[in-house]
C-alpha cells in the first residue's frame, strides 16, 4: 500500500521509494528509507498535506508525494519480518534472508535494437519471446517475473531505442514508461563490441538520474576481437556498475541480478550521480533551465530537472507536451529560445547536434581511458557473406532462391508428415465409427470435431517449416540485408526499405507483422505497409493453398504455391503505388538501418520459436476452430432428418438426375445415405443461411457450401478448410 493510504494513528514500515530525482534524494536524506517506521499524526484542515512522525521528529508531506512511498502496516510487517529495530550491519545472514522475503524489485530492460535485451529477458524470466537479429523485433513491452535471493523481480522488456527522444513510437513508449511507471532499477543492455554507439543511450539515462546497471552483453565478441576493456573502472567513471554477460549462454547473468539487488539496496560502491559535462555554452543554458524546473515541483517529479532542461533545449515534443500546460511555460520557452540562439551564434550549429557531439565526445574520452585496441568494424565472415548477399548481381537471385526454397520445403517436405497425420486422423475416425453406437454424439465426433479439426491439424508441418525459415532469416541477420537490397524497389512502390521486414514477416502471420511496422519512422509508409500487409499470404492460408494445389495441381505444387504468393505480392505492390499516388503525400525519410553482423542461429532458439508458433496454432485448433467446427456441425445437423423423412418427390427427382456411372456399384442403402446427406445439408439451418447468401457468390460459380465456408473464414482463415471438411 501507499503511505498516503494510512489513516491518522496508523504506523507503517517503508518498503520502497517510487519517486526519483530530487524528490527521491530529499526524502531519503530526511530518513524515508526502507525498513523505517513512520506514523501518521494528523491531516491538515483540508486533508492535505499530512503530518508524519519519523525518527523522533515530525515532517509533513503532500499526499501526491506520500503516494510515491510504499509501506506495509506495522502489524503485517512484524508478523512476517524481522523487527526494523533489529537491523544492524552485524545481523546474521538468516535474519537478512528473512527480511528480504517477498520483496519486490521492478526492473526495466532498456537498450538499442538488436542488443540482446529479449535474449536476456528470456534467460532470466523463462519466457519464450521471439528473438531476431535485426532491429524492431520487440514491438511492445513484455513482462516477466523471477525470484533471486529472496527478491521477486518484475522484469519488463521495453522496445529497442537508440535514444530517449520522442520521434519514433519506440522512443515515445520508453519515455512514457519511465515517466509513468518509475522502475526501481534499469538494466541498460549494451553490445560490448559496439560501445561507442550503445553508450549514447546510457548518457540519456544518466541525465535522467535513475538507479541503473549496465549489462555489457555479448562479452564473448569483445574478447574474441582481442580488445582489453577495464569495465570496472568504466563503471566508476559513469557512476553506474558495469557487469559483463553473455545472455545467449547465461554467463554473468547471476552476477547481473546480484548487482541489481545491490543497486536497489544502495550498497553498490560504483553507484553515484554524475553529470555528462558538455561545452560551457551548453552547460550555461542547461543550468538556467534546470534551476527554473527545480523551483517548480509540478514538473520536477516527472523527470530530473537536468534531463528536462536538455530535452527542452532540444525541443523534444514529449517534453514540450509535458511543460506547455504549466503557467510558467512562456517564460521557460523564451529562455530556451534565447539560449538556443546564443548557442547557435557561439558554436555555429544547432543545439541538438551540439549536444549529440558533446555526448559522443564524453563517450570517446571514457573509452579511451579504459579500452585498449579497437573492435573491427566488420567480422571477416560478415564481409565475405555480404560480398554475395548484398551484391547487385547476386543479391536478388539469392533472395529469390531462398524464397523458392522456403515454399518448396513447405509444400514438398511438409507433404510427408502431412500424410502421416492424415492417416492418423483417418485411423481415429475409423476407430470411432466402429466402436461407438449411432447417434448425435457420434456424428458430432466424426463430422464436427474430427472432420473439422482433423482437416486443419494436417497442415501443422507446413506451418512449422515456414516458421523455421523465417526464424533462421531473422536470427542470422539475413532479414536486415533483405531490407537493404529491397529499399530501392520499396522506394519505387512509395514505401520505405524497412517496410520489407513486416511484409516478409507477413508470410508467417499478418498480426505480428502489422505490429512490427513500428520500426518504420515515416507515418505514411507505416500506414501503407499496414494496409497492404493482409495481401501477403500468411501461414493461416497454407491449409487453403495446400488444399487447392493438392486437388488441382498435384504435379506442380511448388510452382503454383509460389504463384499464389506472388499474386498476393503483386496486388500489394499495385495497392501501395495507388495509395502513394492518390491518398498519401510523398513522405521522404532517410533509410537508416543497422546491419548487424551475421550470427549462426542456435538450434534451441529456432526450435523454441517454431514450438511457440505450433503452440499458438494448436491452441487455436483447440479453441476457435474447435468451437467453429462444432457450431457449423450443429447448424448443418439440425433440424435432423432420417431416411423415412425424405419426400418421395425429392427421391424420385434425385435418382433421375444421378448419372448412371455415379450410382454404379453403389448399394441401395449407400444411395439413400447420399441422398439423405444432401437433403439434410440443404434443409438444415446452415443450408438455409447459405442459400440465402448464395446469389452473392453465384457469379463466381460457387455453391452455397463454398459460400458458408467463406463466411466462417471471416473468424479465422483456417476455418474455411474445417468448414469444407464438415460440409463435404
């Protein structure tokens, strides 16, 4: 509970300070620290502020400030913890462990795209989030929990961002999360072999004055390069402890979590607040604005005054939005504009570029003192592979070969396990047919559940193979090269090179593909990519494609399969060009995208990703498709008819229309059963619905059964096949 919730006379024990910056520092200096008792004395006449008794003196806090302090009622605390009075440095280890029991630390993972945050998140939380070797895999915050040395850590994996600005959806998301959620400790994940670029984000977090640990991830790559880094001394210079890890293998992760606890308990010796010093001209402007913000408590609690001052100088839109409602905004704006003009005259460049240059200068200085040697710009293997993959002669042919191989494997190799599953479904169907007595329940199992779900489960191998290819391309780094070689073609379509990644992801599933469009900075390109993505054939259409291809083109499966996918791509391209020409104005944005070094995907990561997709597919079959199949069966089963219910006129007309070769070899009972099935479906609730809508699809020469399957497919594409399985 919060301190503001305590009533007069109640006593609580402080468990956590949620605020940050000047507020956090001030209340801690006044004795508001963990495990300290605090008693509510009385409310002010208007119920705000509130007087508290603490450490034999009294202090008043506003309710808004008291709301940033978590407490536990004294009686609850004493029931499950060691008394706060017994806390001394000499207290035995067993008591310390008891004290920490069920304590919670909220941790946020922040870092550049492709720095290994999600790998670390999966490692510590046991989650199975998708990990890819290109920017933009994490398109929203993922939450997980773990227990470590008596603490429960709530870990949030935030989207990758290069800075703490508000110019892209990821940056805006991270900014707002840090402002609204106030994590106890930030784990800033940086790539050990690319520190100069990665530490730029770190400087922004230092300005923000948050409790932080730097995770020096992929430390093995730095060691292989022969570079010597004194990361311990680097941490002392930055005022942030630095812990080397290899998230993929788990090396150093326990040490990282230990350091998080040390920082949370304020016991880490490297933790101190520093200022990233800049040019005196800039520092003068920052200090003027910082002093203004310090005097206004309504804004000082959102971010540290120095961070606010720097971002306000840079005209960050999110900070502008925070400050513009303040009555002093016009005064601050005038100071900012005057200082910007002065800096421009003195330094002959705009404030944003000057601040960026100063921060990179600070980073270079810190690395120069603590690093010996230099990391090669490109690994040798990466350079060799890129010589072919991004070559103007070989790049496109290689890409087309990869795409064709993906579809060939999906259809041809997938046909073998698909046949095994078909035999298994047929065996189960035959077993049920022989052992169960006739009746509605038997019909439900055979025609509804086995016929519906069984008609879809056979395509599971095809989907697994498709996702194996997509996962390999993402994890290896090839997907980023695809975006690189396709940028010019995308540009001619009126799109951005980064649009190609969501479009390729659309082959797996359109939903995460549309979510991944957040990596596209251009709003118009992002919207067009979202709108054309449904034209890309996702894995849910594989059952329909396999059904059609297998039925009509069994000898040319791979080619027809590729043609169906190509047709969708062609329509997407045409739609994009029309949208850019008639709807959206040209929106030129620079093509800036990291090309990470190639990495061999681990078998574990690929299998985990495949299983994740298989799990989703099986869950859908056990949920949506199963329910849809049962509903469709029920609608086609009721009202139920028996053979004696068939009108004589119908029997005579049907026999007259049946070709002789169709009835040849059939017994009388088989002919009657065929007529009963047709009559049952035509006169069922589902048949009446289909016949009502049939005129809409009649120009395409489709019957009411096909019409019903299309209607059912609006819930999920795979249901089309299960519906046809039930009806036919």
